[in-house]
């Protein structure tokens, strides 16, 4: 082990220069690196033996008891951002409800950079997919998970919630440095506390069937600023791979009816598929219809019947006609007796 440590110490001397070079070439690597699929790491639950400085205060080398090592970001440097202070709540499932910032129509999230690692929550066939189920919104995916089976953190981050939360049962929520949050529900036990920093692959709980559950499984969610989207946009659960290091996000991903759609590559990384165009068109039509309904509601005007009111007098007051008032009020005719206090629409 001593020789191994000395070797790594020598290697670490080159890391700061390497990190700087990587920063300078980030734009040129963005396309190829961002679209890479990522296999899960193999350090799940492996105890570490020691850490080494690298000369870069935000990067450490972690030595594991099985003789392996890897570079990791120092949590004290990564956690010192507003991501881990703003809208931070150790109880609320969605702390962003009062946020004035809307989610952009299209944006990108770096899921992993060259020093990050990833661990698939479980390589398996999804038992229950994202979307509405039995009339209830299902905001994640359900993965088969026997009671007592260790559950790893998918990405590195800080635990925001570790508590028993309603239908989720024992729930752990981890916020990551890119703003994403991952949810792990129905656990039989929680192994972390709110405020803990965890690395990808660290065991954060044990599989179970707590809360609103019909049997042992892991309920896994991915959210951005409180809005849930299908985790299959990120992870291919059948193969266990992370689909891309760079996730291109569109606002319709957060539609509760929208599940993962296979994208097709072109020179610009991703172009809109026919499915995307259909969904965007439907969404635009709904937004336009809602806007028209709001405008119509704002333009409506009502009159409360007072002593001496007549339909012709009311029509004259509001610069309209008796016929129009009758059309706006089903059951109202020119012969209808106007009762005091009745409210009729005049526009």
C-alpha cells in the first residue's frame, strides 16, 4: 500500500495542469464527451482506506480497501454553492413551489463531468413507468427491489430529506450540484441524515415496502426545480447505463403524461422528432385556449338586479341589446320576471 500511495502522489502532481487543460478544451469536447453513455461505477459500498491531496483543493484521490482508487471532488468545495442553500427544506418534497423563476423551454444540464461517477439504482426491467397510473400521477419509476437490499446513491450530492414522508414511506432525497434531485422511496431503512454528503455508489438505505406500496420495490424519481420528469431520459435501466453526460432538456419533459421518447442524433446532437413536434403543438394549442379563456373571463361583466330595473334599461346602460343579454343568460327571455338580487351577465 505504501508504494501505491507514493505512486499516486507522483501522479497527483500532474493533475492541476491536466484540470486546467481540460477547462480550456471543454468547448471542443462538449459534443463528443456530452453524448457519451456512462457505465455505472463498481465502487458500490466499497470502504475507502485513505485520501490524498492532489494540489487542486477541489479534487482528492480516494484509496479503497480493495486496492483501487479514483479521483473525486472534495465535498467541502463542491457544496459551497447556492444550489445547496436556496430553496433548501428538509421536509417539503417540493421546496420550489414559491419560486418566481419558470423553467426554460429548452436548456442543458451537465449530469457528469470527467471527475464525476454514476451508479445505476438497479439494472432491471421497470415494474411501473412514469405517468398517470389508476388516475393518480406517478412521478417516477418503480424498480423491483427486495426488502433489505442496499440502495446506492445514483450521483454524488447532499441529502436534503431523510424522513418518513406520507405515501413515499421512508424517503431519501439527494440534491446534486447541477440542480437535479433524485428520490428514493419505500425504503425499509434510511442510512443517511439530512445534510450528509454522499458519493455515487454510497449506500443511502435498504429496499422495502413502506408508505403507499403493494410490495417491496424502489420508487425512483428525478426532478429539476421541483418538477418531475421520466428518469428514463437519464438512465437506460435495462442496461444500467447513463444515456448521456449532457442532458438536453425541453419543457415538455415535465408533462405528467410524457414518457421517454428515443431521440435521434444529427450534427446538432439532437433534433426534434415527430413525437416532439406533436407534443409541442398540443401544448401550444392548450396554452392558447387557456389564454383565450382567461381573456374572455376578464371581459365578462355582470349586473345585479335592483328595484325598477328592466331588460331594456339594463341593455341601454351597458350599450348592448336585450337579445344579446338573453343569449348570455340561458333561460332568460324578454318576458322573464327580473327578481331583485339576481345577477345576470351583460357582456
